[in-house]
C-alpha cells in the first residue's frame, strides 16, 4: 500500500556534519530516501561545507545537476570532455545557480569564511556518484600500481601512498 511516507523526506533543515577530511557533507534525497521518486527523473541533495571545505571532483553518470547556493559562497567548476578538457569555473554567492552537465567531472569549494550551504537538484531519481579520487585510488581490488603510475606519470611509491589513503 502506497502512502504519504513514500513521497516524503524530513531532514534537509539539519546541518550536515562537516568534521571530516573534506570539510563537507552531502545529504542525498533520492529514490532510496523517497521511494515515490521512482521513475520521476528527479532528486536533490543538501551539501554543507565547513570553511574551505570541498565536495571533491566527482561525476553523476545518469544526471545533470543544478546547484543553488543558499548561504555563503562557493568556487565551482567542471571539466569539458576530451580532447579539450577545459576547466569552466565560477565563484557563486548566495542565491546564485550553476549547472553541471551530465557525466562531466565537477567540484565545489567553500570560499567563504563561514559555513556554506547549497541545494543540488539532479535530473534522475538515481543520479549515481563517482568520486574520482575514491574510484581511482580506492577501488576494490586496487587498480594495479603500474597502471596508475603510468597513467598519472607518478613514481610507484606515490601511487602506493595514495592508495593507502583510500
């Protein structure tokens, strides 16, 4: 039996805990949190940022994102696809909106001296997220060291060190 609880989420008024290495916390509201979103093609998230906190480079393989700054200011950016790999960046203030096209690697950094809050709307009920550093250096099992060393043109000891952090 479907009821109101299948179309409801409470919690976006709560500040996310940003006391982590990145200084940010994403509170997702997708089909997992609201089953009634299934097949509707929409979801959203609240992102809290401590001063100078980041939402690290990531991609949503199944959705474009539109981000609105609710409080504070953010540096945002995305990288265009090959062969240009051009970085598009902007500093956003309270009330500003920025769009990240589907599948492109993007990030946000709090450039305010206080906390920043943003709301991201996504064009899928299950946008997915691939955080680039976690995926590359924290895969299970590990991507072979020699492949990462060659791909990133790094010494193998640097790759081992990076993998140990994820």
